[in-house]
């Protein structure tokens, strides 16, 4: 009976540690975003003719105050991630 209890405790311990490891691995950051080095044009509403390094498209839109449109607001060159080698954000 004592051996059975030790075995059950060992199984419970292994299951707990394994479950914790699996949870941690599942929640680890994944490289799904593409990061660019950005240069804005002179017409950018915020931070015109400036740079922003290692930022996503959304971060650059917020930083330069750009929304979708037809005029070039900022150009990005990929630094890391799975996306396109270059990106542009535009301004109305």
C-alpha cells in the first residue's frame, strides 16, 4: 500500500510538472508580427520626416498619425518577422 501511494504521488507530480511546462510553452510569444524600420514623409501629421525603428505597421500608423488613403505617409524596411520585405502606410 505504501508503494502504491508513492507511485500515485510520483505520477501526480510528473503530471503537474508536465502540465505546467505545456501551459508555459503554449503561452510563449510567437514571432507572428513583422517589425520594420520606418521613415515618414514630410506630410505625416505627427512626427513628419522622422524615423521609428523596430515597429509594426499598427505602431507606425499610431506614431505618425497616418490612416489609410492614397498619399505615401511612411515607408518601412523589414527587420524581423514573416511579412513582406517592405511596407507602406498611407494618408488621406
